[in-house]
C-alpha cells in the first residue's frame, strides 16, 4: 500500500514528464524507499495512477535489480557483482566469505533483519573489481579483510 | 526494386524487403523465432543470422532490409556454426520435456533442433527453473515458462494486435519470464492468440491439455460460426470429440488471429444436450419419431395451410446453400414470401441497412478499404466485442499505417485507444449525430454544396438541437465534420446498431450522400454479428427480395409481422430453422404468445431451445463442424467449409432436410450435394457467378454488381402501435438499457459452450464509472435491474468512458435474457438499478 505521502510524491514527480507512464521508475523508487520493498499493491496502485497496465509496472520493477519486488530486504542490502570482470578477480570468493561471516546464503537475510545478501550483474565499476554495492554506496577493490571491516562498521551502526 | 544474390541465387525484390522475406521469395528458408510477419520486429533471438559479403559481423535477416548488389549467404560455415550456438543457448535452460509437452510434434524448437541443432550441449550449469508445475493463467490458458525461448511473440501479439497488453517480460537475461502481472489470473480477451504465436509449449490451451498429439488429430478447414468477420480456422477432432480450433499465418482474413469464441467456443458441438432424433408432439409430449414420419408429417401439415398463413425464419448461421434451399422451399413449395433470416432485425430496417451500406452492390475488402484512405469512421457498431478480430486487424493495420480514426458509440470500446476522436452519444441518437456532422460539412462547403438536392433539408436544422439530442459536444461534431470534409476518401464501419435503431440510417445515408456529392470517395464496410448474415440476404431470405436482391412481387411479412399475425390468428404455421425466437426477439411476451397460438410449429435445431420446446415437430440438425457449404462474411467474401465429422445420432444437415422437402413437393427437384446447390446459386445470384471456390477455399470477394436496389423510404415500422402502459416516470427509471453481443457471448451457440461459459460465469449489467459512483456500485456488486416489464438480477461491471445514463446487458445469457425487458421490437428501455446483497 502506498502511503498518502508516497502518493503525493508520485503525483509531484509525474509533473516532470510529458507522459504519465514515464514516471514509472521514480514512482517505484518512492514506493520502495523507507520500506525497502515493492509490494503487489504498490504496483497496482502505481499502475492506476499512471494509467498503464499493472504488468508494465511489474516488468520495469523486475528488470532493474534495484527494486525489491515482493521481497523485504534487510536494513543493509549487500549486492555483490559477479559479472565477468569481478568474477575474474574472485567475486565468488568474496560472496562465499560474506555468506560465512553473516551466516546466510545468497538471497537470505540475517535473523536480526540487518543484512540481506544478493548478487548483481555488472554495476559498471569493472575498473575497481571486485566490488559490491550496499544500499546506495559502492565498495570497491574488495578483499576479504576489507569486507570484514565494512561489515564490522555497519554492524556497529544501528 | 533491388537486385541481390542469396546463396548465389539471383533475385530482384521490392526496395525495403527484409532479407528474410527476399529469401523466402527465392525459395530459401531461414530459420526464425522472434520474427513473425505482422508483429513488430525486434531481432532478439539471433537464429536468423546471415552472412553479408563485406560485413564484418553476421546480421539478423529479420530486421535487415535488402540493398542493391547485396551478396547474402544463409548457409555459410559461419552461419551454420552460429545457428548451432544459438540453438544450444536456447536449450541451455529449456526443460526438454517433449514427452509430456502438448506442443511436441508441432514445436518450432523441436523441428529446428532436428534440422540444424547440435546433438550435444556443452553447458554444465544447473538449468534455471521458473516453477515446478505448470500454472493456469485463465480458464483457457496454462503456462510453462521452463520451455520459453524468449521470443516475446506472445507479448507483442497481445499488446500490439489484440490491444490488451496484459503480458510482460519479467526479469532479464536467462531469468526473463514472459507472463502476467505476478503470474496472476488474466483479465483479458482470452483470445488465445498468445497460445497460437508461441513457437514452443509455453502457452497452452487448457481445454486441449493432454488430450492428443497433433499427428493423431483429424482436421477440417472451416469458418468460425460466430460473427461475420469470417475468420477461417482448422477444427480438429480426436475420437469423435472436437478438441481444438487453430488458425494459421497466411490463411483467411484473420491469419493467425482468432477471438475467444472462434478459438474456444466450438465445444457446443460435443455438448451432450445435442438433439439426435426427430421429435414429434403426440398427446402433448415431444416423442422420438423416424425421419420418414417426421418429413412426411411436415410436408403434409405445412402444405395444408394457405400460403399467406405460413411463414419461415432461418438463422443467419446456416450456409448459403441451406439458405438458398430454404427460401426456395418457402417460395416454391409453400408459395409464401413470409420469410426472414433473423428474429432480431425488423424487415424494413434490414432493407434500409442494405441500401445504406451498399451490401447489394457488391463486396468490399477490409484491407482494400483501409489502403490509402484518409479517415476512418466507426459508427453504430461495438466492433471490439461484436467482431473482435476485425478490431485486431484494424489495430494491426494502424501499426503499419496511421489513419485518422473516429469512433461514435454509446459504450466505450477497446478500439477507442486507437482513435483520435471518440464521440459518446446517447443510445439510438446516431441520426442526430450524423445529421449534425453533415450539417457542419454542408455549412462549411458553402457554394459547393448549395446546389445539392439535400440543401433544402439542412436549412431548418439547428446544430445545437442535434448536438443536445445526441449528447455530443458541438466541438467534437465540428472536428469530425472538418476531418471528413478535409479528406479525399473515408471508410465507414457501420454495424448492427443501425439494425437495432434504424433511424440512424437516415443520418448515415445523408452524410454518405453529401460526402459523395462533394467528390469524396466513401467506402462502407458493414459490420455484422452473425457469420452468414450477409449470405442470408444475398440468398434472398427476406420478405421483400429474392436471391440477388431481386424485389419480389408481393413482399411478405418479416419476423415481427409474422409474430404479430400469429398473435392475431392470421398466420397458422411457422418453420423456424435454427433461431431461438423466444430468446432473440425483442419482446419475449409477444413472441411466446404468438408461438403458442400457432397451429403448427416446426423447428430445426441443435438443442431443445425454448422455441424448440414449443414446437410440434423438432428436427435435429448438423452443426457447422458436420457439414459442407459456403458462407459469405461481412465483406462479401465467399468462403467454403468442409465437414470434420458425422452429425450425432440421426441428426441431418439442414441441406438434406430442405432437399428432401423440396423433392417431396416437386419430383423433378434434383437432390444434390451442397456443391450442386452452389452452382444453382451461381446461376441465380449474379454477384456469385464468377466466384471460384479454389481448393474448396476461396478468398475472393464479391465484386460484381447486382444492379438491383432495395426499395427505399422504408423506415416505417411494420407494426406501429402506441404503448399504453407508462407505469413509471423518467425519474423512476433513470438509465437507458441497451444490448448487443458480449466478447464471450454471441448467439445461441455461445450459451451452449461450457468453455465460453467459464470465461464469464454470470449475467452482467454494464454501466459507466460516473453512474457507478452515483449509485455507489463497483464491479462485482449485484443489482436488480428493473424495467417496465421485467426485473432481473445481474452482476455489475463498470466500464470507464462509456456514456453516462446507459446500462448494457448482453444478449444471450441463459439466465437473465435481456429480451424480457423489451417490448414491441424496440431495442431500448428505461431501467433502474438497485444494489442487492451478494
Ligand atoms: S488470451 Fe489474448 S488477450 Fe489474453 S493474454 Fe493471450 S493474447 Fe493477450
Ligand atoms: S512464452 Fe512462448 S511466445 Fe512468449 S516469449 Fe516464450 S516462447 Fe516466445
Ligand atoms: S472475430 Fe468473429 S469470426 Fe473471428 S473468431 Fe471471433 S467470432 Fe469468429
Ligand atoms: S563486472 Fe563487476 S562491475 Fe562490471
Ligand atoms: S528471427 Fe531474427 S532475430 Fe529472431
């Protein structure tokens, strides 16, 4: 369910575009903000506001990995790139390492709801591979030690 | 033209031709997946790659147009290598479950692997599986995404051609899945075109599931028995049951397209309620009798009445051959002109419609009518629901060529989204609207129009009055007028609303004549809702004209006249071939009263309908799947159909029955197969003279001119009596009830199809969003609809964008038949809605 605030924000953002449907991405971002999830109801409501078929909202939401469709992620969403460049530089090891440290598998969320681990395709930062993105921040040239530090810092934050 | 070589073969093709299509012309086949003629081109699957001399990389032949001097190679080593790679890639996640897949045996992927494919794959990774079990998407569609090749043909046909757009690609890369919103049940046309275009076994028919292998099916080419779009299809049976109806690219008007009715509505054929023996009333009961007894009693009984006391009504679903014999039987054996081809349309409305749309002057082709035309005006038809594939074809044509399109109707329709101007008028005000448009054109034309015959007519007309009457803004009327005036040519689509409300034909003819007088080229495509309505008229199943629209000397009574005469005991016997009058005639009470007063009623039927149950003799007949013959679609295309199987039990074809009766009357009569009758038709109906039924399947439109015109000035009703029961005032009954076909219901057949029944389970009443708000109703609520003569319970459907104050109940619901609301053949009534608890 979109909050009244979210609806207002979506209406506002719609004004920026020539067609209503053009606002589908910002609308999804607004829906997801705070709650870290895009629900079925959200997509239906967005479709109604933008006067498009719900399936179109669904397509866009599923195309971009940044939208968590019907999937509640932890406070920190870790997305490790495992595309070619990163993989050549041992992304798989980084992933396994995080799995061990957090005691979850890819796709899982820690019991305290703090971390979710996902893999991602190329995040456009091949020059600094291997890399990962946590929420909106990039962490690059990863090593296992570096990952430990990052996780420790985040754990100490609430 | 461009000259090029493909695999060393020299060819010359039109500029802009795709390499793929050029190859096809040269007899060279290039494999494809995502390409389909008539769908948008995406060049996504890469199976059609070819080598072009001078190009570093292989190119997709499905998106690359030819160029002068091109040297194409579609079988070079590099091409073959890459093709193998692409197929291996498709198979990398494909579930390879051919043994349990409905598509096996006619699967494009299977064929392709067999022909080109690598015999071994090199992928070691685990296959991506989208789901364990196949999941249903609608009562008629079931989906398996594990077999998908991601060609997106399903999505494109649904979005671009059907205009519904409820399918999408979810996710990307190998994880991409084409499905509905979160895989939920579809609320769509249920046309199954997504099934038809899917090259593999992802989209499957639920009713056909696990029923057969394609090679075990017996097929026959036929014509859809529902609307007059005249889609051709192949129906297929296994062990005596019709299990499937399929359509194919390159065949018929419809190519691969069908609507829900044409694709899934055939199961009435195997409905166990089909009649299998003649039934005769003895001591008040209908009991089985032999054909000999039945036919003899029919000939004797009908023959006993004076010609003017006999009448016949035949269904517009019968073949041309059936209908020709029927009118011959009524006219030559029983000497009466009391014949009609529908229980819905008034005799004189039909004559006026034929004249106004020029049906008697020869055929039009849909494609031709759209080619090069400047404007399209769709009026008096609910095209999206009544003639779904006509809607699809129109939308498809807009893809390749945009034409300014206007739609005038009371209800909103899917095609609105393709139109530049939509006018929502009050029911039955087509005359006011079209006259208003004509008036603006006349005024704008000034000098040019001043001398015309109709000039006088426009003098006293007030645009404001006409606009008020129709409920359409003057600005919209002006816009439509200016567009038509500014065009050199325009095509009108005019449909059954003009038969329901024939007054509209006045405005229609006026507008058409004015535009023609101003030098515009006007084409009219009639849009009809019964498969052989046009054929029925061509065959002369009408009280005022015979075959080929030849006026008869003493015009007889139409359906309304016959019922009225029966009611007054001036008509004693009726032969009804396949019409359920009690459910169709817009005045149930009168129809019932009239039929009960008859001394002799004979009915040819598939089922024991309400009408058949009142008969003295019921003859079981063959359905469309069980007979040969021809039908003429709304364009005037004469198409033939062949029988797939034998009729059930002792049922016979209508053709056999009419032949036997003619023979009994006239020993000279040469009983022939439908083919022989068709030759007779050709001898009698001028415009059919040079129709060739090539391979039993013809695409040829009627082009000859019949030269005969139908009597004009025919807008008076056959029976015009004042109604004396104004029990309610306007405030009591604020909505205007109208009717028409529903996407899943059209005619008696649809009500006997369990599959179509599953698509819409209860009788509905449709209102627009404003009225819904006003009466605090939403889709799914239940209401009682109260009119002056009837009250019934319906589920509400809200349709955005329809005219306010309009309630619509489709024809042909078995529960809640709409004709009970009407009286005296009038197709609209005032009603009110009241919410009831579920
Ligand atoms: S059945 Fe027709 S309308 Fe429904 S999803 Fe398939 S193509 Fe689209
Ligand atoms: S479901 Fe069928 S038509 Fe649709 S993309 Fe997959 S293979 Fe193509
Ligand atoms: S459009 Fe008409 S003719 Fe074509 S499949 Fe549908 S009902 Fe049949
Ligand atoms: S491959 Fe990882 S950022 Fe490009
Ligand atoms: S058929 Fe050409 S790319 Fe798919």
